[in-house]
C-alpha cells in the first residue's frame, strides 16, 4: 500500500514515527508525500498541551477529508493524543479506522492488515506503555546530516502541570550499548550532528540505580567516528552536577549548548509545580554552567499564568528574565491538562491574563535576543549547512548555538555554492532578533582542518 505518515509534535515523537515507518516499509508498503495519493494515512499525534491537541485534531480531520475523493482510504491515529483520548476519538471521529496506543506501535503492520481486510468497526489496539520500543530499526526522516537519538522514554519527575507520565509512563532508559550502536549506524548513514533527546536526558540511568549515567553515555558517543557535533536536549537544573559539566567539557564533540527548562523562578510557584529546588538552585546551576563551559548558549522554557501566580510573582519572573539574559527562551501560557494535579488546583487564571503574561515575557526576551545576536557580529563561527532557501535566495546554516527547528539560522549569499551537511567557517556581518548574516571564509574538513 501507499502510506502517508503525518508526524506531529516533538523530536521524540518523530523518532517513534521513524521506527514504525521502518516496520511498515519492511512489511512491503511504500510511503508517499502527498496524502491524496495514499491508500492509508497514519497520523502520529501530539497531545501535550491544548494547542498541540488542536493541531492533532485538525490533522486527523484533514486526513479523513481525503475519504471524500477516495472512499477506500484508511486513516489510522496513533501517538500521544490516541494514547490519551481513545474513547473521545472513537466517539467523535467514527471515520477514523483505527486508534492505536503507543504501546502498540510495533503492531502497526498487523493493524494495517486488519483494517484493510475490512474488519468491522473501528480497530483499537492498546498494549502496555512499557511495550513502547526504546530503540530498533528506523528510517531517518530529518535531513541526512542531522538526526535525533532518543535515549529514554517516559518521565518520573511528576511535575504537577505535565501529562507526560500519564501518557508515556515512568522513566525507562535505553541500554547504553544500544544507544551507541544506533549512533554508529546514523553516522554511517551520513549523520554529522547527533541530537540527544528524552523527556529528561539528565535523568538517564536513574531507573537502573545509576544517576549521572548520561556522563558515561556522552563519553561513549564522543568516540563515534563520523559524528562531529553532539547536542543535548534537555537538562534539568537539579541534575546539573560538576560531573555533568565535566563530561560536557572533556568531550569535544558536545557543543556548548543546553536547554534548561526551569518553568519559573519563584519558590512558591516552583513548589506548587512540584519542581525540585527553587530559585537558588536554578541560579547556582546557571552559574556553574556558564563558569564551566566557555561560550555556552543557554536556552530555557517558562510557564506564565500557573494557577495562583500573583502579579508580584509574575513581575519577579520578568525581572529574572532581564537579569539572567538567556540566549534563547520560550514562554508558554499555562495549559490545564486533564488528570494533572495542577488542573485541579484553585485560583486558575483566565486565558487572557495567561496569554498577556506569556506575550510580555517574549517581548522582553526579544530585546535580549537581539542584543545577544549583535554581540556575534564580527565573529567567525563554525557552521553546518542545512541547504539552500529558495524564498530568500540564500544558504541556511546553523552555528553550535542553533538547534534545528527551534533556533534561528546563519544566512549566507547564494552565489557561492555550499554543500548541504558540510561545515564552514562563517564571518558574521549583521544580525536581527533571531538570525545572523555573514559570508563563508572556508570549508572545514572532517579532520578539523580547513580547505582554503
């Protein structure tokens, strides 16, 4: 069959789609880019916050709309939304042919056969969350030169606002040797930038009784031939140890970039969120990171309008953002998620106030980001080329400070041909709030030497 796979949400969800796509290809199917050409559409959904749920529903309805021109089309829904809302999908979207929980992703080839055999009614399949594959054969759906390496599934942090433990279950770390084996395979396929992902990579190994095992993993990944950059998404403040900083220092392929999702800075709000530690611990972690890792790019995520957040606590958060001056920052209006502790709290804040607070913090950060970018004018940066952009007529590159799909770009003139996936030295001549502009000095050979 011809399959169109639509994957939404985070890179971790994309890796899940890569794994079940490989299984479907191995079962004799093929993928197509245009859903109108498909015999079946598989929508791999996100269900983390309200906006993600709305996007997932829109994509499911869009997939089902193709049945008007192709009544034989099959629509299968999997991923976080399917795991969380199977009854609602079955009741409100009868045109969906199968609803598949994350624990049954590995059974998708068999489920597709059942659906196509004309099994009566909507097919449901919900294996235990622990059946979710931690690794396995996969395709690479990202551009060839970078890829995500998922090192763990689930989360045991139990933040009161977060539905991930309900959807994905507790932390389950992937065996270190298995992670390294996949990294070697990715390198052999042409991947040069490896992006390590999990709900909390710094918790890697804790379920084995080995806290800090992320350090051993970084040591091993640093030895993988062919990989030039290793990027870590994400790191929690309470797990920023001297050992972790030392592991980032000694492994030269680990880029000086870290996403540190702190969510807030007020002690009372952090306690209500069930976050470990308070403002003092956050400031200590940031101080140690900046002192220990020269040139560090620090990114964070904040939540505005958490239940009970006062105007004074919000003002404190604004002042914290101005003082710390993160290189990158995303602030989201609090989303009350069903069956979480926070959704049942008193003093819920109205949507307009939450969004106003989030928007204002992003305005503060925009000024900081613009100033941070200006500081790079005149510098020469090591960059990887993501390809040519037809709209701007320029090449899009990224420095070590730029994560794909999240951060900005380094743009260079299109009159000098560059190779996608190759590394270059770029001298920065201009900047704006999120992007840099410059010209290529020379190409960097894989040995680290330059080609004049």
